[in-house]
C-alpha cells in the first residue's frame, strides 16, 4: 500500500525508486496516489503493456508507441486556443493585421520549456502538480496555489460557455438550448469510466479544429506579408498602450496556469512513466506547433474580415468587441466563412471547457487524497466526477442569467491569469530543481537560465497587465521602462537563488546521500518514492523572503482586482 492506503507497489517489476531519506530502505513503493494510475497505457490510438521496456527498435514500432502516447501534449495546447484565445487572436488580427504574428513565434519556446518541465514531473513522480506543491512546500502554500487555481479555472470555464453562446447565436440557435446541451455533453464525455474513450472524444473535437485550414485559405492569405511579419518584429501604427496590452493578452491566453496542472495530472492518469518521456516531449512539441499555427490562422482570418468590411484598426474593436463580431463580418463577405468561424469558436470553447474543468477535478482529487482517474467509473470515484459536474453546471447556469456581467468576467479572467502565472512558474522551477523529487531528471543549468528568464518576462508582463487593469489611463509604454528595470533585478535575484540552492545541495549531507544512491541508476526506470519518505524542503531566509514577497504581491493584486471589478460593476 502507498502512504495513504489507496495505491501501492511499483509501477512494474522493472522500475526502481531512490533510497528514502528518512528511514531504512523499505520495499520499493510508488508515490502514486490512485491505484488506477498504475497499469497499461491506453491511448486513443493504441495500447502499451506495462511490461513494455519502451525501447522500440524499428520505425514502425516507434510510430506505434508514439501514436499510443499522443494525447496530453496536444490536448493541453489545443485547449489553450479556447474561447478567450479565439477572441484575443481575432482582436490582434482586426486591430493590427499580421504585424503581431512574431509574438506567436516567440511563444513556441516558452510553451515547450514550461510544459516539458511538467512532462518530467508527471512521468517521474506519478502525482499531480497540486499534490507536489502541497507536500513539498506545506499546506499553506498548497492551499494558496490550489485556491487560486480553482477560482481562475471557474472563471475561465464561464468564458468558454460565453464562447458557446456567441457561436450558437450566430448560427441561429438560442444559447438556452446550446449551453445546457454543451454542459451535458461535457459531463457525459468525461464520465464514461474509460480514459481511452475520453481521449478519443477529445481527438474528435481536435479534428474539428482542422476547419481552421479551409477557413484560413478562404480568407485571402497574403503569404509574403505573413512570412515577413512572423520573423520581423513590428507593430502597425507603432508602439502604443493598446498594442502592448494586446501583446500581453496574447501571452496570457497562450501560456496559462491551468496548463501546468492539467498536463501533469493527465500524464499521470494516462500512466506514462519515465521510459516514455521522449515520446511525451514530442507530443508536447507537436502540440505547441499546432496551437501557434491555429492562432496564426485566426489572426489572419480576422485581418481579412476587418479589411473586407472596412473595420480595420484598434478603434473599430470597441469595448464590446468579441469573436462573434468577427463571425458577423466574415458572414457579410461570405456566409459560409462566417459559419465556419462560428463552428471553430464553438469547438474551441468545448475543448477549453473540458480541459480546464478536468484540470480542476484532478487538483481536487490531489488535494483531498481522493480517487481521481478517468479509468474509474462514476460510482467508483463520485467526488471526482461530482466536482466536475457541479463546476460545469454552475458555469453554464451563470452564462444563462439575464444581464450577467459576462464582459467583466472575461476581463477578470485575463487579469487574474496574468497575476497568477509567474507564481505558478516559480513553483514549477522549484520542483524541477528538487533532487528528492526528480532525482536524475532535475533541470540542467542552461534550462534554469532559460526558465528564469521566462519567469522574469512573465513577471514583467504580469506587472503591466495588473497596473493597467487597475489604472486604465496609465501610460503603458512609459511604465514598461520602469518595470523592465525592476524585473531585470528580480530575474537576477531568481538566478542567484537557483544558484544558491544548487550549491547548497552539493554540500547537503542528505542530498549527497541521495546522489550516491542515484549512482548507476537508470534514469528511465527511476520513480519518486512516496512523498512521506522524503525530507521536507528547507528554504533559506532569502528564499522565504522572496516567496513571502510573491505571496504579498498576489494577495494585494487580487484584492485590488476585486475592488476594480466591483467599481466596474457599479459603473465607476
């Protein structure tokens, strides 16, 4: 049995774990919380036996293995091109044409670096992101992180149903039919009791996103202009506050906190182990390319809609602008094109809703030590499925409330995501440098440098987004210069902190003992031992101060954001 009595035993007879740090070596155990997370890999396109050594020799067997593993990376990325993403990319195309395509290209390495770290955490530890934070950094930080996630994910879910409503009403169907139908469909797809059936259903929706290809080709693409704007940074009309904020929104909608929690838990639920990390990395890279290509298609389609109807320019979007408006413009030019865009929006909303809600239910199971697997039936994991059902039901109901402040919710989601992303990334970095957790899979020095730079940029963007949300008249261009200096200092401090942690680990007796235990161990078979057997994380005074400062920033930012939302709701 495992530390909580739900699951136990090694993943298979060939896998080993590190020598525990607090007790004499017990029989090999897994840290896996739910026993349903152990066994054969059952993917949408194939199955891999738990006894498979994961060393495919021929091209055919490698492709068969890749097909079976394919899923978590593509689903999390395509799910990120959700209703909010469609609206953001549509605004970028309508307001600035192709000139912001270079932002999407720069997001590819950010997506890959962040999600690759999550891949290793899921495959090596066998537990979700929420549980790792809770166990390694204490319940205070765990509840703080998961509480933020629950609030953000719920608000994001509401925006997904807003997308369903906008798309269906353009297609001539009342939201009072489509929103409840979409909610019921989401619940039925998730509660089949089969991971494979759920993943296959998700791939059906992903296949529908391929409509972006004919949609894009019907939108008079200007290939030379696109090639130039992908590789040469620039902004039509020059640098303005509106352009800077839109760039931040593009980053915020493409790199979201829920992605970290979803992919790690989905990898665990799919039973992917270190032997298949290479395949899951490929899955993640493919997903990042798919999401950027889809985003580019949306930008270029929106540009065509605006040009063809004389609605180009930032001043034409307005406070009430949304993706539904792009569908109307496209419909004026070519009715079929408007309908295709609406279907793409509807499909993106459903994929996003499924992924965001499942991420929350996974975290719910992790936090409370409950069974939380798509391999289990509704009867066998009622709290897991009920948490998903209640969240979907309430989210759909809010969208159906007459005169609900839906636009305000959408704005709050973007601001809150920008606020929480740096915090999520810092926890991710700390976990990926925790040798007791990842053993031979900890971050390399170059990866810490890149990831630290990414965290610094995210803090910079988060600061701008929060400042402008609270103070709309702020000169973003001027403030950006000051914030850049502050964030540079923070990035240097983060780098120094990571270096200090690394140097301390080299002299820590417990870490030295672990390093000795890892000598000669095959990384492909190493799994994290039960969390209860690991020495608790010890933060230096500097690390504690930095984390408390981060917590203070989140608390103050969240309070100010609530105050601003109340003011907007009362028209002030």
